[in-house]
C-alpha cells in the first residue's frame, strides 16, 4: 500500500493527494462508481429504482439488529436483513395483486420506522447519523478489499446473466420462450442489488445512495442508442462524477457522497440537451 | 429444428405429420378456475386461431403452454415418425411489448440477448449479425437492424419480434394478439407474412386474435375458447356453429365466392 501512496503522490502532485485517507477514498470511488453504474443500467430498465431505495432505507433496521445483537460492525446483520427483505419483496410482488409500488412502500417505511425506533432508544440516534450521509473518507484498506471482491462478483454475474436479465426487462413471456427462468433471474438480481447497496451504504450514505445508482444510467438513456453505448456512457458519467465530486468535496469541505451525487445530477441535466438530437 | 425427425429433417416441404398435442390443460388462479380440460391437436403447416370472449383464458392458455403459468395436463410434441419427442421448441410473439420507449435497446441487441452467449452490451459477433440479418430478411426488416426498438412503428416492431421468434425455427409458434394497436395495412402485411412463413417453414402456429374476418381468411382451423374448447374446426364449421354465431353473429368466410356474407343465424 505504501508504495502505491508514494506512486500516486508522484503522479498526482496535488494538495489532496498528500493524505492517505484521500487516496483510499479515491480507490473506493474508482470501485464504487463502476459497480453502481453497471447495476444501475438494469435497475432503471427494470423500473426498480423504488426497490433499491427501499433496500437502502432498510439498512437502518439492519444496523439496529446488529446493535441489539451486540455486534461491533453491523455489516453482517445489515446484509442478512436486506437480502431477506429483497427476497420477501420479490415474492410478494410475484404473488400479489396489488401494485409493486405500494408493496415496496409498505416494506420500506416499516423498515425505516423500526430502525429509528430501536436506534433512538434513550435518545442515542445521533451517533448513527454517519450512516445517513456516509463517510467515504474513513474507508480502510481492508474495506477497499471487500469492495474489490464485490465488484468482481458483480462483473461475473453480469457476464453470465445479463442477456437473461435484459430479456426479462423487455417482456417476461418472451424471456420464458427463450428458456429463461424469470423468477430465478429476478430474485438473483434483487439479491445482488441488495448486497451492493448494503456493502456501500456506510461510505455513500442512506439518503443519497439510490441517486448514485439511478442518475448515471438515467442520464445515459437520454443519449445511448444501444446497449453497448448505454454501458459505456453510464460508466463514464459515474466515474467522472465520482472523481470530480471527491475532489470538490475536499476543497469545499463538504460530504463527499453528496458532492458526487450533485456532480451526477449536473451531468444528467446536460444529458437532457443531447436527447433531442438522438431520438 | 431440434429433433431428428422434425419436418425440416424429413426433407418434406409440407409434411403435416408433426403434431403438438395439448392434453387436458387446466389452469387455476387460487380457487378460480380459468381453464379446464383444454385439448388441442396442432399439425405443422397449420395456423390455428384461438378466438373467444374477453376473459375466456386465451392468453392464459398461451402462457400455460409456454410454461410461465402452472397448469395440469400435458404438452406433447410428436415428430413426423410419430415418436414422442417431449417438449417442443417454442417461439413467442407477445401481445403488446410492455417496454419503456426510452430504453436504449437496438434490434441487434435483442437478437444478441435471445441468441448469443456473449452479453448484449459486448460487441456483436459476425455470426450473430449474419444470423440476425437472415432472420430479419424473412420479415423484410433488414434495414431496421441498428434502430432503437423505441423508434420502430407498431407494425415494424411486431415483424422484428416475429423474426426473433423464428430464430431458431420453432416447432410451435405462439402469437398473442400480435397486431393489437397496429394500423390496418400493417395488420394485413403481418398476417400475410405469417401465412407465407407457415407454408415455407411448415410451422405449427397458435394465434390468439380478435380480428375474426381476418382469421376467417388466414386460419386453417379455428378454436372457440371459453374456459374450455367450446367449438373447433375449419373456419366455415366454427363460424356456422350455432353456439359461436350466438356470440359473434355472422362472419364472412372468404372460402366461399368473394364478397358473399353468410347470414349464420338463418343457416345460410
């Protein structure tokens, strides 16, 4: 790691690269933004923006369960809870007659309320507010390793399941006729989204994590005409807003997660101008 | 064709010997019975039109055949040598593609997703491009290969979906109200194409439709479905069935001298 820091400081001789925590955050941004960009393409295509939002909010209950169990780092409790919630929502959605929005709304607000109730006992909620806005600058090397592992897992999932996922997003009967097991693909994707959102929530923050997932893909849809462009443009927008957001947050002294999202919003607005030309 | 004795392998342009059997199909949603004891025999080279009132279970039947819905009963595919070859290869064209018009999905991406191991966001291989162009040429849609799906007209979209359903050539082709919402010329073009492809590739086709006069023109067999098969046979037979005329009234069957309308209620 030490060699990496020195190499980076030589290569990027700026004020902000003098701090190891900034270089760690830089690495984290280079891992998290592609991760979110890739998943975001299909979250938007499958109209799952509200679903991923619910998973983000449910992290509060995951943290609360971890605290009740006396865990120092509640990540495992958060993961378990969000995956159970993801499977629960897709099952109810598959069986139920009511609108998915309503079902997700019910699950999500219950999870948020439950989390706040448990965490705010004896007025102690303030110490968890870090989870709300995220703290990218406190990421450690071992946590960067976890993110790397998750990125590799997602890339593997993507190369195997992408075509099936795309067919399901187009029309589920059509997907079935091409031999796709629609339920399995839908649940697998929900679990992957839950996994990625939960692992990154500590760094990005509950309040804005969904924007990071949705904004780059939403902007790319305005410009792209095929799947290849869609992926490339989404990646580009995510990484550019990640880097510029991180650097701006250093000079402005602002929360890095929110600054990154703000940069992505600016790029989304710019993409609207490209829209009329391509369609 | 996936089976050794399938029509294509017989080298017989019009074999008519392959048969898809739907036996005793039933579908329940909870305690509500949607379909019961549906039996159909579909021969290759034949276009079978499924008609019936709204809520009769027509789309449900197709989804059950696809395996998307749980059902009782069996689906059997018998090849030209009359050997049971099990599950047929099924092509499907949906009712109305419920997709977001802003989705950046090109016609070639759709073919890649349905036919290739490489993910659709990767570069499309030469063999896939060739295969897709060949399929698109069957429905006179080669020129659409790089278009975004959202830029196509309703008729063009359905032709592209038909081309996809015919790659590979299926044992059974299911069309679920394929041209609802398409203008009249687009509709006729589509049915003429389906009719032509049926002869050329000896396809077994099940088509759900509300366009009764068009069905009288293009279908070989008609099945009147209302929870179960209420009437079936040639268009003339079914459209003369008092049960069917009681629901739909009279329908012109063009097998008879042109323009003649049979008043079914008067028994011709």
